[in-house]
């Protein structure tokens, strides 16, 4: 993966060429990424889905992360980012089924690793169960979900821990159901302002969806 070619940009977000993934993170070039958060709703409430990154990942191993995310390669459009969803979750999603949350910038610096992403952020209304996920074991160790209200309160500083329900894959390829209690330290170390902006955007979307549903119900 270090040899993947990625478009790079200067601080004004102007294209300046192409570099390998390794060079991108060594020199701290701005580059494009695709993020997709799965959400769902049932009679109890709203949920958000999280992947557990493989312990073998070079970047952020064994931490919880966005449902599906990855770098856009030099020859890919934003719409091509849906390959990350299929690769990491096994779920087929059409680009037209995604809801854009806009483009967000964030920076993570850890020793000699500099991650400066121009992230194209989307959400997807997921209406199936966790059992439908088929993870790519070298990338993803498991999939989990949590109540969105809890996830929101975690990143807004209103609680210290949240409950997750999901599964991990063992070394024999068996799916093991797991419940976990986690705090911020168990998530990929994106800037907290990034998480706050994301959960605020998703909350606004869910409130809009709820209002639309109630309006349809009341008009019957």
C-alpha cells in the first residue's frame, strides 16, 4: 500500500502532482480521502456503525474508526470511493444512495507520520443487520454499532464511555459476537474538532429526517 499513487495538494488545496502513500505521510502533503458513516434507525432510536481496524494495520491498528474510509488514488474520482465500502464491509452501495456531509480538512501528526486529509464525507442509511457485513480481514477486524445519541455525547464531552455491540473475526475466520465499553482513547486519533463537526452534522441530518417522517405521518 505504501506504493499507491495519490494526488497531492499544497496548503491552498491546489494540485501539485502525485506521490506515493509513503511520501504523502512522510512529507505531510494534503491528499484526498473518502469517508462514509453508516447510520440506521429502528423503533428504539438511531445508530451509527464503526469498524475496528485490524491489529496488523500500519496506521492506527486496533482502533475504532469510520464505517468505511480510505485514500482516493491518483486516477479516481470521489464517486470511485465507494470501492472502499465494498472492500471493507462487503456491502454494495450505489454512490447515488450516499448523502454528502461536505468536504472537511483534518490533520494528525504522530512522530514522523503526518496525515493531512481533504476528506469527502458521506453518510449512508443502512437498513440491514450487522450480520450482513463481510469484513476484509487484513484491513478490518470487526464491525460494531452504538446508539448515535451516546456517540454524540461522547464527542461532545457529555459522557466518558459508550457501549458497542458487534463482532470480531478470529484467526480462523469465525465471527465472534462481542460487546465492548470504550472511550475516546479507543478511537482513531482524528482531531476532536473533526469528530465534533461530524456528529453535529449527522445529528442535524437525523433531526431533519425525523421531522420529515413526522410530517408525513401527521398528513395521513
